[in-house]
């Protein structure tokens, strides 16, 4: 009952002094808004980065190359890359299409594709890129179709001369005509265009996940991997094999199985190397996480200052209200209210004010977060941790700000309080 009376009394006081209450709450509102908006923004950017790295096939990924074993070390200031090259065995065989098929038969992976890349001189005397791969490449790199289709298993096995082109292809090479069903000559080969890729969905909104590289990917012409091995290379050779595991737990098993398959096919001759892209991404991610953590701490300190300023305003208002409510305090004590009852009335009022400010601040923080999401054209999720932190900070500041005024009000002499204004 004391709690309900205290809340009702606090709401009446707020209603009777609307403007003063608003100014009192303003500092706490700004502080809580800052906590919610800043924490949600940092957390949202972190989530978006992790999701898009996964969608681009960067995490838990492995590239197999023929030749020297090159290990790349990422890290340090500016996240630079150091390449350490170990001498390869004397007899080095290229990777072949059969190697890719053997690995695909034995290795359980989320995505797996081979890659051949060539450049040819187009009719306009400009160099163009042609790439041979399989359909997993488009899924791993989040390149959906806008129209048409990908090649099927029959066309892959028969090394059919079919192609999928990027969205810029028709604008640059076909005078804006629909490329579907048209033939295009690349070097000494003529390909039937059966599909057109869509625009880069991943970088819509200006998030900037390797936009330059992905733009070049969308300017290329793609053909089946077996077709490239037959017509672009000798002895069915391919350049690289790319694998992506389902998660970090299955990553090492995937690498070990691929290693065993290649060693068995090459008479235990280790003339190939692994490029651990997953480890590189993990190192980069850790540095980004550390940078985000420091940024979050700085933002929390800024928000804490706003909350402290709000607490000082609340403290001043409660002290002023003691003098205004002296008669009320005296009457309450004269009809039996104890010191602890008066103390709780003022503490509850301070907490009520802080709670109202926190709710308003959380609402404003949510709106700012949504505005950020609209600005970058992607969804930024609200961080529940920021809601709990903002609410907790506000209540703690409210309690500490109201502690001294509540003690002072509780120790007022009731006779002096009744005759305070006489």
C-alpha cells in the first residue's frame, strides 16, 4: 500500500509541476537515449558484419592452390598481410577437374566450387574477364539471378558452352539488349547466354563489403567449370578449389579430409597448399571486435556523464520539493507517519521520476536506431542489453539522487514542519 501511495503521490507531483519535471528528467532521458541508441548501433553493426561475412563465404573458408605453400599472417596496425613462402617440391602438378570431383565426393562442406580465370580481348579492344566455376560460387558469394537460369548438371558434365553474365554485361557489350538467348564470343569460343545475375544485394545501402571486388565479379562472364577445364586449360587443369564448412567445429575435419584426398591422388606428394581464409577473417574479426568494444566503452562513458548530469538535476529538484512540501511532511508525521515512511515516499518519487525518464529514453533510442537502419537501408536490431543497462543506470542514479533528500525529509521535526511557512 505504501508503494502504491508513493507512486500516486509522485505522479501527482509530476503533474502539478510539468515543466519543472520535464527539465528534471531531460538529463536522464538524454543519457538513456544515448545508451540505447549507441549500444544498439554498435551491436547492430557487429551483427550485420558477421552475417554479411558469412553470406560472402568469408568465414570458415579454405582455398586450395597448386604449388608453393604460402601462409598469410594477418594482424597488427592497419591489419596488414605478411606472406611467407616456403619452397615447393620440385615436381609440381596443377590441380585438375578430377581433383575437384574427388574432393566433392569425399568432403562434406556447405559450399564447394572450383575456379578458372582468364582474360580475353573483346571486340572493343578492351580486356574482359571470363571465369569458369560451378553453381556453389554464386550461392557462397550471394549473387542471385535476375533472369534466366544457371547451368544444370547435364550441361556441366557435357562441358556445354553456356554462360551466365553479370548485370553490367548487356549495358557494356550488347548495347543494352537483353542478353538471354544471345551468343557471345570470348576468345576462340562462342557461348550461349542462359542467365543474368542480379545487382549486388549485399552492398545495397552503402555498407561497403568489398564493393570494388564484387563489382568486378558482376562484370565477368561465367561458364561451367568443366567447360573451362576443357577449353581454357590443358589437361583439365583448374586454378583453385574453394571450400566453406558449415561451422567452425567442422572446419578442421573438412580441411583434413581434403588434404588426405589430394595426398592419396598425388602419391603423397604435397605439391599443393591451403590458404586458410577462415583464420584470416577470424583475426580481422577479433580486431574489429576489440575496436567495437573500445568504442562501446567510450560511448558508455559519454552516456554516463549525461545520466550523472540528470541525477544532479533530480537531486536539486527533490531538495527544493522538501521546502515546498514541509506542511505535507508535518501533517503526515502528525497523523502517524514514521520517519521510514517519509523516507520511502521520497525514494519512490525519485525512482518513479527516473523510471519515466528511462521509458521515454528507451523509446527515443529505439526511434534513433530505426532511423539509422533506414539511413543505411538495412535492419539494425535493438539491443536488449542496452535497454537493461539504460534502465538500470537510470534507477541507480534515481536512487542515489533521492537518498540524501529522502533522509533530510525523514528527519524533519513535525512541529517545525507544520509551522514552517508561518
